[in-house]
């Protein structure tokens, strides 16, 4: 692939990643309320999920979601149900929350897995990759699946860098201005609200 093509793709990818989508909003809120380590764990999980979407796009699996309304809606419903379940779990935890929100934090491994699931259960990502990547594939160069994989990992790399920066900055700001002044139940309320909003947003997504 031509270097100019990759740089153009990278510029578009950075712009799209910086848009206020569900992934970056979740990384931001998690970092502000719970700290940079939690934000980093979620970021790694989300980017790990992107690997599966990249492979799906490269292998043509995403075409199933594109052409099958049933497959698309089944995966979307699963994603909505999972996000609303997380919102319910956060609300349920308010009854047990202590004065120090950090004491009720989940393990980094659990947050990493949560990021993976959130990404995998969003069918819009696969459809987006299927529509976005081919615009930068050079058919005359051959090895189209390999080019798709290359574009996918460039996208993942820049997303990880941006999510990491957001986690560090938001975590620092949250630690300085917010976390010390919030009781555990308010952190849980805020987290539940984010999950609920993301679930509602996903519910109205169409192909």
C-alpha cells in the first residue's frame, strides 16, 4: 500500500475516533469517575474487540451482518441488553456503596472483559469497518484481505493511543476535581446513567 494512502486513512481514523461516540464517552466517564487505571483497562478491552471486527471485515464475515437484518438486530438486541444489565448492576451497587468509591472498584481484568464485550456486541462497528476500509484498499496491489488487516491494525493503534491519552487526562482531572468529593453511590448513579444512555443510543441504531 502507498504511504500516502495509509497517512490519509490515519488522518480520517483519528478524526472519527475523536468524535463523541460510545467508546470514547465510556472511556472518558470511567476515567473521570473511577480513575485512569480503570479507563486504561476499558481502552485495552475496546481495542481488543476491534481486532475481531477487523478480522470479520477482512474475511467478509461482516457481509452477513450487512445483508441479514435478523443477524444485525439479534446482535444489536444483545448489546442493548448487556448495557442495560450493566446499568442495573451499577444501580444495585448503590445500596452497598461506601463513602470511598475506590473501595467498590471492579478488578482491571473484569473491566478489560467488559470493554471487549461492549465492542463485540455493537454490530455498527463491523458495518462501519466494512464501509470504511474498502475506500482505502488498492485493488491493483492485490492481497485485499491483507490490506484490510493492515488498515484495521492502523485503526486499532491510533484508537489505543487516543483512548490512552483520554484515560490519563480524564483520570487526572477526575482525581483532582471530582473523585475526592463524590460518595460511592453518586459514582454508581453516574456510571449507571452512562450505561443506560449508551444502551438507548444503540437501540436506535440502524444499518
